[in-house]
């Protein structure tokens, strides 16, 4: 009876390790996650950092809002 119980426990452990390995194959590689990193820029008026895609580029400077764009560099 003890040998059968031991075989069942070993089988469950092997199955769990196999499932964990399969799940790890579905994750994207680290390099794919790093490609989503975006450059940060600083608002010329208030000096707040924000993603480049959200910034307003005007006159060679980046701004966080249209109001700061109108006010210009401090």
C-alpha cells in the first residue's frame, strides 16, 4: 500500500512540474516586454516627466498641456 501511495505522489509532482513548464512556454520572452518601454520627456514649463507619446512638441521643446505650451519655457 505504501508503494502505491508513493507512486501516486511522485506522479502528481511530475504532472505539476510538467504543467508549470507548459505555462512558462506561453509567456512572452523578456525582450518582447522590454520593447514596450517608452522614452520619457520633461515639460519645458513645469519640469514634469511624461511619456513622449503624450507630450506636445512645439518649438524644439516638449510640453505636458496646451496651456503650458502657450505659457512657454520658464
